[in-house]
C-alpha cells in the first residue's frame, strides 16, 4: 500500500501532521503551493484508500510509514 508513495508524499504527510493538519502551514514549510499540497494529499488518498485529511486516517498512515506517535 505504501510502496506507491513517493518520498515527497511521505514528507508532506509528516509535515501535515507536524503542522496540526494545516494545509497552509504545510505548504509554507514545504515550499509548495496549497494546490500542490492538496494534490499530494489526494494522491495519497487514491493510492492508500486512507484520507490524510481525516485525523484517524492520518494517524494510521503515519503508523504505516513507521513514524512513532
């Protein structure tokens, strides 16, 4: 499931969690536009069937990535 995600997708997920699920702050931190950040989050949703905009799905995604919570 996670093998389809790029390193950038995973970095965005981590930044998204670090920024309290705030897309604008994540975009600033990653030097991306908001639309690019949403694109990557949507790409994660399509590849994993877990929605990173949903708190519980984001936690599950981070666990699958090996991030300690």
